[in-house]
C-alpha cells in the first residue's frame, strides 16, 4: 500500500519533478522537510536537532463504515497518508488567521508572502523556503507593513494573537485538540472556525476540524458526485458528516483528513 503525503498547509511548495518541500520551526530550530520519489527527508538548517518534526500516519482502514460507499472507496485509494503535525503553535495560529474571509488560493499566496517578507528564509532542496515571523516580529510591524503583503484585514487578529500567545503558549501547548480550540477562542477576533483549524494543525487531530468547511464540502462532493449532498447554505452538512463517525473520534479524524488530502492532490 502506498503512502501519500498530506500537503494541506500553505507552506508546502510543489516543484516540477514532484518534490514537495517546506520549512518548519520546532522549539530547537528550523528544519527543511521534503518529499520526493525516495520518500521523506528532513534536515536541521538553523539551531539544533534536539526537537524533530513529527509526522502522523493515518490508515484509511479507519474510515467510518456508515459513510457513503463511493466516498469511502475514493478515499481508500489513497492508501496510508502522512501529515506533518505543525510543530509550532504560533505558525498554526498565523495560518488559520490568514485563512479568515479569503479564498484558499488567496490565503496561500498571502501566507507565503507574509513568511518570505517578514519571516526567516532558509535554503531548501529546490530553492528558498521561509518560516513565519514570530510573535515579537509581528508586534513590531507598522500598519502599512501588514497592508504591503495583503494582510491589512488580519492585522488586529494577528496582533491580538501574538500578545496572547506570548502570555499563554506554554499552557496551550500542553492541551489536547478540543481544549486547545476552546482556549484559542478567548483571543479577540479568533472565532470557533479559526481556533479549530489552528488546534487541528498543531495537534494533528482532525476530529476537531471545522467539518462543514468549504474545502471538506467541495472535495467530498467531487469524490462522491452522485451522493445527494446538502446545499452549500444548508447547515445539515456538519451533523451529517460527524454522524457517520458517531462517537469514534479516530473515524472522524480519518474521514476528514483523508478528504482534505484527496483535495490537496486533486488541486
């Protein structure tokens, strides 16, 4: 069975030879992580190797049996998937904030410009890669610097998040996904969707992902096109999706992450 890399995070760069690469920051340093025809590779390029990035494997055998057969069959074709659990909570929060209001492609563009302009750039296997600016750097930016990279709308949320992160990150980093999502909603301009997306990215637990997200709806409908999915404005999608898994959090995690993985590859 093949192993597929999940590349939902906007930091992943794609190259013509099929290589995917991104820079990630752990508590000890910055790493370049890349996937090519020979598999996964990691290298510490700044700091120390004390804390390494970790990948979470998801077995499609855990898909909920109650889900539509066409959806399960389409997802099962992926095989085992691997996703990098974002090792830096601050980056997970930043990424979720920059996804507010805008379309996915625009959010990806803004995130990458944000990182390359104000973050830390390192040399990757196919060219430069950039990690996000830290909270201190964000708090030092002038208003016009947010506007310069297309993040004017996100300025107040990012600065509020930076302030609260500096105060609470040691506590937040010990929480499980659900509790972390709840804690992040205490930040001004961080609602349940943003908080859940950030908590999911950091913990790797997609059972708390905002399951009625447009991306989940879009890819599910493409995989099982004949299924009578609720209309986009119909709030029945979330309960339908979670209901297939019932109390099985592993099944819900698998269903959601596999759908987003399928979509990342389809795109």
